[in-house]
C-alpha cells in the first residue's frame, strides 16, 4: 500500500486533556491543526459507560499490568483517560512553580471559571461519603469537599456512582472529547484510528510524524509537533524516534483503596471522590471511593480469593482511596514492558496512610475486622518525559519544534488529580506558540 501525506501548521498527537486543549486553543487562534488519535470516538455507542465498553476501549481490555503486577487503566479513545476519570479537579502543586519555574496559575484560574469547576452541592456528595468526611474531621483531619469537573445541571438525570469510571452516561462530567469537538468546529482536521509510530526530523528540527491511519501507512508534515499521547504513549513514540532517555523512570500516583463494612449503604452508589484530604508532608491524598461493582472482585482476586469473596457486601462497603506521591522508578521500555517498582520510603508512607484510613473508617462505624486494603495499582502513568530532564520549561524537547504536553511532563508525582494541571500546561503552551 502507498503512503499518503498530510500537511498542517501544527500536528497534535493524542486527544486526552493535553491534546484536546492544545488542538482547541491553536485551531481557535487560526492555526491549521492536524489532530491524530489512535482510538475511536465511543460517546454515541450504546455500550459507552458500561462494563463491556470499558473492556473495548481500555488498553488490553483493562488488563494492562506492570511487570510487578500493578494494574493500569489506560483508555485509548477520543478524550483519553478523561472518558473514565472520576471528574476531580485540583490545582497544580506549588512546587511546579517554585521549584521548576512553570507558572500556570493564570491558565488554571481561567479554566476554573470556564468549566465552572466547584464541589458538588451538599445534597449530591453522598450520605456515606459525607459520613466518612465527618468521621475524618472528628479525628482532626481537615477533609474538604472535592472540586469536580461535574455539573449536575448538564445532565437530564444526575446519576453518578462508582460506575462513572466506566464512562459518564448522564452527561454531568466534562470530558476532553468536548474540546476535541470545539477544535474540529474551529477547523482542526481530526483523524481517529490513527496511530503515530514515530516523529520525523531533519536532524535538529522536527518535520512531522508517520504512522498508520486505519491500516494505511501515512506521513504528516508540520514545523511543530506536540506529543500528547499520555504517560505511556508519548515515551514510546520518542523511543521509536531515537530520542534517548524517554520512558526512563516513571511515576504513577500509586493507588489503593481501604474498605470497611457498615450496616448502612456504602459509597458504591454515590459520586466518586466527593470529599478529599491531602497530607502534603507525608505525600499522599485520601478521598472517598470504591471500585465499581464488577471491578471489585476482579481487583481483589489479585490479593486473594478471600478478598474477592467479600463481593456480596459491596453495597455496604465504605471506601477510602490512597493516592501516594511515589518516587520515580522503573519506566516504559522499548520491548513493550512497563515497570513500576515501589522504592525508597514509598511503602512505609503508604502503610502510614493505611493506618489513617482504618482509623477514619472505624470512626465512621465500619467493623475493624472487615477492613482490608486493595492491591496497588496505577491510575496516573506520568513523569516519563520530565520537565527539567528531557523538556525545558516551555515543554520543548532537544529537537526544535517538538513539544510534549501531557502527564509525561510531570517532573515529580503529583499525588493529586492531574487533569487541571495538564489543561493549564496546554493552554500556556498554546499561548506561547501563537505568540
Ligand atoms: C480510572 C481513572 C480515574 C481518574 N480520575 C481522575 C480524576 O478524577 N481527576 C483527574 O484529574 N485525573 C484523573 N485520572 C487521571 C487522568 O485522567 C489522566 O492523568 C489524564 O487524562 C492524562 O492526560 P494525558 O493528556 O496525559 O493523556 P491521556 O488522557 O491518556 O490521553 C492520551 C491519548 O493519546 C492517545 N494515544 C496514545 N498513543 C497514541 C499514538 N501512538 N498515536 C495516536 N494517539 C495515541 C490515546 O488513545 C489517548 O486518547 C484518572 C484516571 C483513571 C484511569
């Protein structure tokens, strides 16, 4: 089959929050944008937001594991991981500006207003979730309502629960795919089912990308290429392009849930993560969350059959999620493997967080003998093409015109929701490129 060639001012690879935002901003500024996405747009499919759907659009049917056995959920679809996220918004950590000189305050502020980001109203935060937060507050932990990319007014019938992690069916949750629509409306050329394999250069300057479009080899030429293929996709493209160091080390905001059973209804049918608390000193975040009903036994079987056998009590389980600021370790390798060993004091800090969760659950009325912690998993693959190591503060690589704008850029684990920070980075980069 013959190659065919496309041309643009800017090529953006990936339609998660990094890619969708840059494509939208640049197209609106009059640039000829070519937006390339490996996955499909599943939003109108009847199975969108269901268990079969999650098997269809997540990498390896949601059974992607690191060599150490950490499960990673990696949605490959228009909107990227925001199609399956919990809709939480957090500002960038102070260290991004103070330690690395990346100031995105203005862009984040603008986004908070634009997307009307606030916590859910009190009556929608969930009774069980609120009980957990009140128990934590009674113990002296300053839990607060979690800001959300969710606007109940947008949905005909607000129906959020743990199942939101399969995809939002009620329409309350913002998804980066909406900004892909905006980009297309502003003139961007969106190609789905298009996997970029490598970047083209003339030695020092980027000239385009090549890959496969619906089974057909293609090339696309542009003086600016923005890789936004996510914490796993971007380093793989750079490795295939001969860029050394990409994928060497990663962070994952290593995540676990601590569960405890109560007589009343649990957190499963309530919106995910409505209350949170950050322990900046120890480097972790806690929030109200439980796995969706069918995922619960699948994840817990990894810990052992007796944990999976607690499935019948799912509806009476309170869940507290721990997101740990994990050290940079392992990486994404050219042979396709992903490694994320737990190193340094990560495990010790996680044990400390687990103790706090157990105390909170007990205070909230959970039976201590029912409590256990789920296996480690990684929901935020990031830090694989880091600012300060492989990127300058403008997100440019050593190759002129080649930028990275996604979770791979994080110089350290955020240990908090990532999307608002990625949008901030993308808006700042777009402004700089237009200027
Ligand atoms: C279950 C779950 C819950 C989460 N909850 C939250 C939350 O509440 N709040 C929050 O802020 N964050 C949350 N996150 C994390 C957040 O969604 C991600 O960190 C964020 O979406 C990453 O954005 P990104 O732009 O780096 O990449 P992604 O969103 O991963 O997008 C990358 C895109 O690139 C495409 N791609 C990959 N390779 C190629 C290629 N070779 N060619 C073309 N396209 C390619 C992919 O298909 C994908 O669409 C959650 C994540 C998960 C999995």
